[in-house]
C-alpha cells in the first residue's frame, strides 16, 4: 500500500526515483509518437523512468481510467494531453491528492486541475501563422473552410476562435464558409474533405489544424481535379506531408517540433516531481538541451513559435 | 433415483424433485465457474500486481464498471428472451446530452435527470414496440436505433461539450460511503441488482421471460404475454441506460455526443461471460455480475501493470470466446465419450438465436 | 344449428393474380416470372431509393454527379463497403454474422503498408493476394470456432473483433503508414479509372457479381440458403453444414482482407484504428439490401445496393443541406424503415400463402 | 411377395443407444428384405424413431450390429446413409421454408447444365413428374412456406422416393394425412416395393399397418420383441405384444348428463381461414370437431382460445363474453387448450417437467408475488403422478421424453388449471394404443365430472367413439352438426368433403 501516502511523490517502495506516466490523447497517432520519443529522451537524461499509456479513441472517459491508474501507482508525475478541459479534471485532482504532479501539454485543461501547462505555442501564434499561410496562398481573398479534429478538442476549438478573430481583424475578403470535423480519423477526414469540395464548388482554401486531418485532406486533394485550385495548409508532420509538398498539392504548412514539446514536458514534470519548482509563476527550471524556461503568469511554459515547413526545408526533418 | 426407468410404473406415482444432489446443482454451473475464476484473478492480482491492493483500486474499479453493471441488468433479461439490445450505449450518449442541454437551459439537475430517464424509456419503448409488436428482429432494429439515437445525441449537441455542472452533484457521483472507499453509487447499483435478480428468478414474470427464450410460441399458448413482456424489458433497458448516462455526466462532468461509444459491446461481452446464452432461455444474474466484475478487475490489473488498451482488448476477446467455447467444448468431449445426441448439444444448429422465433413467424 | 353449406366467396381478381404469383408461379409465362423475380424484388425497391437520392442531390448541386470527382466518388467511396457487404451477406444468409471484418480490414491494411515498406518493389498483385490470404486465415479462425466449436457467430466474432483489433494495435503500435511509404502506382490505383469507371469499383463489382452468381446458380450457393433457412433440417438432410459455414466465414474474411488492401490504396495512410465500427455498417448494408437477418433469403446484389445507398446517403446529406451531425440519425431511420418494409412485405406474402391454402 | 428367408437388404442386431442416462434403445433388431414393406410398431418411447435415426446416421449407435446388404456399416452423417441408398422420412417434416418446394426436393443434387450451373427448368420438370406420380397438385415453383402439414409430408415423401433408394424408411408419415392422401401414399409404397425395394413403415394406426405391410416387428421399451407375418397375426396379438399387458376398451365413453352451455361461439370469422362459426359446448359434453387436415379446425380452436386474432364474432364462457386475441383472459375464464403440435406449442421442451406442468398456474403459486421452484415441484408432482408421466425426477428436461410422455405432461399442465372447458387438438396424434386408451378414459371421466370438452381429431373412430356431438368443418365452415346417435363414418366424411369435389 504505497499509493496512499499523500506526499509520497514517486513513493513506490520509497526508493525515491522519479516515475513519469505519459498519457497522450490516444495511441496510434504519430504526432504523440514523436512527442513521447522526446519525453523518453528527457527521462533518459534525468534518470527518471517513463511509461506511455493511452486509450484507443481520443475520448475523455477512456483517458480517466489511465489517470486513475497513475494515481493508484502513485506515479510521481503525469504528463497528459487533455481530450476535454473539464471532463478529466476531477480525476486529475484526485491524482494530485494522491501525490502525483500533473503536467498538461499540447492540449490544456482548466488551470486549477494541473500544476503546469507546457504550451507548444500561443493560440494567437498558431492561429496567425495558419491564416497568414492560407492568405498568401489564395491571394488574401475567397472562401475557405476548416477541417478540424474532434468536435470538442480543446486546443483546435481555441485556435479556430482565434482564426475567426484574426480573419475579422486583418482579412476582410476571406470568408470562412464551413467547419467540419474529421475526428482525427483518416477515413472520416478524407470523406469530409470530399464532402467539403463537393458542397462548396468555389472553395479557395482549406485549413486543417490537425496532423491527421491535413494528411487525409492532402491525400484526397492530390488525386482530385481540384489539385492546385484549392490551397491546403494547417498543422502537419513532415513525414506525413512530404509526399504532398513534393507533388505540389501543399505549398507550406506549420508545426512546432513535437519532439521538443514532449522533451520539455517531461523535463518540467521531472522538475516538479523533484521539487525544484512549484509551478508558480516566475519559477525557472533547466530543460536540458532546450535551455532555461520560466513559468508564465497563467502557470504555463511556452515552447516557442511554430515553424513553417515548405518544399525547401522539408527534406531536413524526419518526424 | 437419478436414472430414468422405462418400466411401466404403478399408478399412484411419485417423483424425486431433483435428478442430481444439491451440491452438484450448486457447484457444477457456469456461474460457479465464473465466480471461481473471478476470485482466482483477484487473489493473483493481490499478490502479483503492484498497488492492486491499494485503497484506490476498489474505488476506481467500481466507479469504472458502474455503467456496465447497470446496463448489464436489463440486458441480461433481454438476452434471456432471445433478443438483444445494441442501442444501449447510444441511449447513454443521448441521455448525457439531454441532461447537459436541459441543465444548460436552466433546469435543475434532478429535473433534467427525470426528463432524460423519460427519454430513455421512450427510446427503449420504440425498440420494444418494433421488436415485440411489429415483430422485427431485435439485432437489426437495434443496429438501426444504435445509429439513430447516437445520431440524435451528436446532432443535438453538435460541436459543443457541456461541462458546467454543479459540484454538489458531480461530487455525489464519486462520493464514497464513509471511509470505506466504496462509491455511494454502489448502493443504487446493489438495490437495482437485487430487484432485477428477484424479478428474473423469483417471479412468474421471470419464468415467462425464460419460457419466451426457450420457446416463445409455447409461451404464448401458456398465456405468457410475449409482446408485452418484451416491450417491458426493452423499456427497462432504455431507462437503465439513461440512468447510466446520468451517472456518466455527473462522474465526468461533461456531456458529449460521443460519450460511451462502444459500451454496448462491453456490456454484451460481460453478460455472455456471465453465462447467459445468446440463444436465450439460459442465464443467472449473479453470474452476470461476476462477469462484469471479472472484466473490470482484469482491465484494472492490466492497466496497473502498464499494459495498454490493445492487450486488454485481446484478453477481453479471449475471455469472451473461452467463456462461450467452454460449454460446447465440454459437450464435445462428452460427445466423444458418451456419443451424445448431436442435436441436443449443438447451438449452431439452432439459429443465430437473437429473437429468431419472432424473426421467422408472426 | 343444422347443416349449412355455402362455397367460400371467390377472391377478387388482383388478389387471385397475387395468389398465382405466390403459390402457382408455373401458371405464369417464364417472361412474367422473370419480370416478377427481378422487377418486383426487394433489390429493385432499394435501387429506386438510391436513384432518387442521387437525383435529388444532383438537382441541388449538379457537380454531385456531373463533375469528374462527383461521378468518381459516387462509385469509388462505396467500393470498400461493397466488398465487406458481399462477404457479410453470404455469412448472414447462412444465419450467422461476422462482426470481426473491421478488425480484419485493419490487419490487412497495415500489412499492405508493411509489405511495401519491407519489400520495396513487391508487385501489387502479390500484396493483394497476401491481403486475401491473411484475411481468409482470420476468417478461417472464425469459421472453425463457429462451426466446429458449435458456438453462436455473434459472440465468437464479437470476441475475435476485440482480438484482431488488439493484434494490429500491438503490431502497429503508434506506427502509421504514410502515403510516402506506398508506391505511386499503388496509390494511383486508388483513384484510377478505366472508361470513366474507377478500378477499385470494378474490382468490387466483379467480386459481387461472382459471389451473387454462385449463390444463385450453383449447388453450394443454394445449400448456403438451405442452411440459413433451417439449420436443423440441413443437418437431417445431410448437407455439409460445417464445411459450408466454414467456407462462408473464410470468404467473408478474405473479402475483408481485400477491403483492407483497397483501404490502403484509397486513403494512402493506415493507422491501427482503420475500419473501426465498419462492421456494423456492413451488417446494416446487408439488412437494408433485403437479406433476412436470420438467413435463408436475400441476395448479394441487394446487399451491394444497400452498401451503395448507405455510403451515398452520407455524401448526399451535406449537399441536401442537412448538417453532417445528423447523418447517423438519418442512416438509423433508413435502416429501420428498410426492415419495417421487409416485415410488411413478407407478412403480406405469408398471409397470402395461408389464404391461398385455405381456399384451395 | 417377400419371404423371410430372402437375404436382407438392411439388418440391425441388438443395436443400443443412450442419451445421457436415458436408454432410448436397448436392443433394437429388425430385418428388412427387398420386395417387402416392414412395419415397425411400438408404444411411444419404444425407440422406433431412435432406431430410424441410427439407420439414417443422425445418431451413432453405442453397440450392436448394422448390416447393409450383408456388409457391416457405421454412418457418421445422414449424407453417408443417403449415399448408400437409404432414404428416410422423419417423424417431423424438415423443410426449408424460404426455398421452393423443388429446391427442397433436389437440394444438394440439382441437375446441372454444362458449367455446373443449376438447370432449373429440368429440375422443375422432374419435380412436376414426381408430383404427378403422387397425384398431388403442388406448384413446383412455390415456396415451402405456407404449406399445410399434409403437403409438407407429401414433399418429404417426394424427396424420399426421388432418391430411388434401396431402403425407404417412413416414420409416421400418415399421422397428418387424410384418408385420400394415405391411399395415394400406399399406392406409391406398393409400387416401390414391387420395384424390389425394402420399405419400413412406422405407424400407430393398425388398420394402415395391416392394409400395407408384409411383416410387423414389435418393439417395447427399446427392446426387440418379435417379428410376425401380417397374414398370420391380428391386432389383438400385436397390441398385447406392444403393451405387454391387456388394454381395455379403446373408447370407454360413458354417457354424461349435459349441463348448462359453457362455451358459446357466435359468427366467428377470419377471412381466408374460417367463416361464420357458431356452436356451443355444454358442461359434461364432449363435442368432436371433425374434418380433413387443413380444414381450419385448429385455427378455429386457436382463435377461440385467443392465440390467433379473429375479425368478427363473439366467444362467451358461462355467458360472459371474453376479449379476443388474449389467452390470459381465456385461461382466467376457465379455458384450457392442448395444441396439436406438442413439441412446438405444447411444451417448453428444454425446461423441466415441473416447470412445464406448473406453467399455466404459476401466478397462483407465487406468494407475495414471489415464486420458488419448490412451489412449482409441489404443484406439479401430483398431476404428473395422476397421468403416470415417465420421468426420473421433476427437474428432468421434457426434451428427453417420447411423444406420448410429452403429451401427458401437456395434459397435466392444463388439468392443473382446473378448467371448465378443455379444448384438445389431436389428443392422440402419434400416441400408442396404451396411452390412447388412458387419454380417452381420462377425457370421458373429466366429462363425467362436468367438464366441457371440445375435441379436434382427424381420426374418425376417435371422434365417433368419444364425441356426444360431431361438428364437421370443411374449408373453414361448419358443414354439419350430428348427434352421437346419428353419426356414421359416411355422413361425417360426406360433410367433410362436401365442397371439395374437384379440389385435389
Ligand atoms: N437473385 C437473383 N439474381 C439475379 N437474377 C435472378 C435472381 N433470381 C432469379 N433471377 C432470374 O430471374 C429469372 C427467374 O427467376 P427464378 O430463379 O425464379 O427462375 P425460375 O422460377 O426457376 O424459372 P426458370 O427456371 O424459368 O428461370 C431467372 O432467369 C433467374 O436467372
Ligand atoms: N434427443 C434425445 N435426448 C434424450 N432422450 C431422447 C432423445 N430422443 C429420444 N429420447 C428418448 O428415447 C426414447 C425413445 O424415443 P423415440 O422417439 O425413439 O420413441 P418412439 O418409439 O419414436 O416414440 P413415438 O412413437 O412417440 O415417436 C424416449 O423415451 C425418449 O425419452
Ligand atoms: Mg417416433
Ligand atoms: Mg389441425
């Protein structure tokens, strides 16, 4: 019975070494595959033990079971990308009561149910870069649509809001005509893209702020007669998009380095578990090869700005 | 006294009540086997799985299986009649969405909950009506309503997830009895379980349920109101699913169209694992409860071992297959030894089973 | 009450005609008979619905049919479900069901990717055959468990659905096949057309036609119907019940395997979650297509049309201005109305047969 | 004509078979010679069907010898026995309802065109030929669904003879047939015999046995008793061999004095099934409902009891109208209904004897709404005893019983409700003389106690022997109402066939 002693951070057998549980939105998703790789690298460096667990579909109720398990195991830290900002809150707080440090990354929860949020980039930044990309690909005018992940994905929804605001403010001639949801499933995203092009004949561009979505959309576009007529951008991984950048379906797309994101998240988790930081604004900690980071006012740590991939640089990346 | 004699017998004839001694009738059953397996697994996990003996385990285990346990109760009776209800998970989803929308619309949780229960009853009644009175095969009907009810849930809520619920209620869903670590909701579950147990095994309604599963035409000739019985059971299934939905909302504090997707298969897996025959006419509720617990315990233990969903899937699958294979394998063995009548012990010669009597005639 | 004797009222003409069609088809000319079996069939009614649907969508938005993509997608999108429905129909006709097809599809879809990655330059045909073979083996497992183990198919395939899915998850893990891993030729296959008809659709149609013809015109096929119509009688009759059921499952598995290859070609990317939930679509397609869920009647052509309808509805709704959130609801309504229709028709048929008997 | 010395085409010696602890067959022996029709008779549960199913390869024997044309055989499947030239008509028709009657006959051996495609037209022609030979008018293209029991039996016969087998075994083929159809069957059987085949004929009707068969083998309690040549034996000898004891009068009808009308039926109509049915049954009266199979007698009974709906008309019990299509209120009003198909309608065969016997009185047995199996057994025991049901214990499945015993269970179940009116459909179908006499004695005894009884029977002797009044149904209409005194086979049959000249 070791799960129960409240301050037993990493208290398994009381041997004090840090155990980190990595809980992505779902398994079988290359984006998280990469971030977990980064996290493992970090765990390696600081000598913490790290295990990845996760559900099959990206749904909060499935995630809760794994949060519970982490609490039972008395893991010293839990690094999670939330499928729902509130649904998993109670579970997270119970885990924290059981002495587990909770770090969210990629997709945040309510601020009061995690110790730290490792932010890949500000929502504004992510929204802006995608709008800018599409704007200059379609000549800053015409109909565009968004192919998002699941209807309740926190981060996507936040970005979409920001994008709408950005369009309002700076791109009056671009009209957002539709938002559809591919549930981060290849087939659904693929068919939804087809439906989009079908129902909006004079669509000029598609933004897909999710790696699965943009790949599926690119796949459909590359084989359709809209290829070259409809611009596509969003967030994607180089390996998935290489094919389509090279065959000219996609001009450019953005993403931060998920590997660094996972790396940073694990570092932060370790820092919390080891008690180096409390997660209070102003705390600073050393994140290995990424250098020093400071906790911002909203209890988040910012990785940096998103990076834009295009035909010229895509060959340099492999993730 | 345990053998049939073919001798012509003296008029004033009396009979033994049972062919087999009590211990045999108690011990040599599917249910006992499942319970034994459950105990074995728990003991094994206690010893070999780290933290399984921790105080949180029981709590989380029970919280996790509550929806399955709830829905398994009416599902058992539905399957005993030879029918099946695949739409339960969609009803759960629909009821979470309704509670969410109604509450967001300003209704108090209890009122919203009651309305959700009514909606659940309506969903169940629709299934029941189509199966019992229109005479459609329940497998097909509930595949249809599975899509329909889920579609309504997703359609009603669209992109949003409603997550604003009063703590008073959300806390209640996870509250424990004193410091036992046993969730309060278990009281409700226990009451329902006992109620359903009595209804199925100790009332003439329950006997009728079994008759329908074994031979619905004979049941009709004996004055069992087959249609009404089925309507009642499907409606119960809808209501209890809606109840599970309410629990879902409160526990996760989030109403989403896609809540509990795929739960129906877990429920059915648990019920069949509990020794209920998919052909109807056979099964006991305590076996089903054991089946649900078994699936829960196995999942929890495996997750504690850091084993993820894929292996858990495999094991649930294997359990299911093994549980249905075991009787036929045993039959097959005694078939070899005693050269038993093939048709007496051969489910596949009987139809797929799910409500086939209605499927064929009427 | 003394002796009363009056002849039963003779039935009205159209009623009599109906009766002849049912109890004395031979009194009709072969032409009339063929007309009845083809035109008055369930298949026709769904085909009609499908045509109306396409017409409506096209009227709303001509590009639904009259654009290169529109026409192509109309045929291309259902291809996968067509294959699954064909296999599912055969299994259901024998009064069984195969819920594991989605997982089988995932296995072979991932296998396809791996083959292309691990054996660069491997011929597409070989890959397709591998898909068929692996699918067939997985189907064989189902068939063995069901027919030899004498266990209800619903349960067994529910179990193997979990198991196969678990296997592919374990095998693939978080790995995923990307378009760049697949040879261009293979990817092009996903959209290529001959004479304006997509290759994959042609493949699916050939499969459907072959299976349908076998069921209609060959002893083995008819025996499948007999087994589904009354399994006990089939045993007493001395039909090779186990062998046939086994074969049905192998076929269903093999076709699901082929569907996996098609899936990879069409979507160009494969994750371990591929084909989740498609098993219910396959069953739904078969039911909508007029195959009795308890076996013995229905045709593969019907199932195929059902599959077309199911998929086309999905694509047509947004165009008809129904938000895609409501699609599943509509599909549900469709399934239910389809089986209600069946019940009404068959009840009418049975009643007529009984009446005919009483009047003879 | 056959001689017992001609070498046998099929011979069984001391074949045994047990199902679990039930010894269905202890030492079954039979010797079937070519050019002969061999009767197999015995009480219910004597093991006849089991013996048949062993020959057919449905069951595998536990012991004993089976010789086909002198060589020892052991069939693992019905396909094997078929391949070896054995054709069997089982006690229960086994058809594929969704398929055409032709496909039912030729399934698995359809004529093929080149390219192994089924040659449908050839197939239909063959089927037509078969039907012509049997002298029946069934459209070869119609589905088997909706056929009357008799027609189903005809299809089974067509199936069997189309195999042109060396041995043809018929397990109670005539149970559902009317006199005309039986005669046709016999003609075919004789011609098959004269073609040199060996036939086995199982029936409980002695007139048929003696009319058709050359030898008679008697079985009792799963044992071979004796084989006699029809020429030099008689019914009494056979019966005493079968029963192993003397049976009394087969129709022990005691004249009962009639009381008030219990059941009254007025203008009951269901289009296409029955029309303007009106009659009444008085307390203490046995009313026989006669007619050809398929005349609609069962349907009338089912409608009265409420399992089927009717369009118009009134049913009253003791003057009180009871709602249609509601068996529960029928039972509450004091009706009991023993249906014609005991395996499908009468019993839940996979449930225990106690469960079945107490099924109709369950609600009365429950205390505070709760019901225990103990209560069921206590209620069931005496009734099972009164009818001398053969079972080891009350929790044994009814499935393991023979037809006769199952019928007793059904009767016990309904007598337990202590009814005012007993509707009994084909009370002795497929039941041996021993049990038959018991049932008849019971019926007249019940009538004596003032119970009103409506008895449907296709066996004229039974109707004439038991009924105080004979109602004759023809094509869903009452065509005669004849008091016991005036009832003769002739006037009953005339009424039963009056409007059917020309039809079949
Ligand atoms: N399921 C089916 N699919 C396609 N064609 C069919 C189907 N059923 C029947 N047909 C065609 O309809 C015609 C009549 O159908 P059916 O199989 O009933 O023939 P039939 O009644 O046996 O008479 P015939 O022997 O003259 O064809 C045949 O030409 C047959 O090929
Ligand atoms: N499937 C079975 N399982 C167990 N016991 C059986 C089974 N089939 C038959 N029996 C037993 O075998 C005995 C003989 O049955 P069988 O059907 O051969 O009698 P039968 O002579 O055909 O009677 P009937 O004249 O009523 O048809 C019966 O007493 C019955 O209890
Ligand atoms: Mg018999
Ligand atoms: Mg009758």
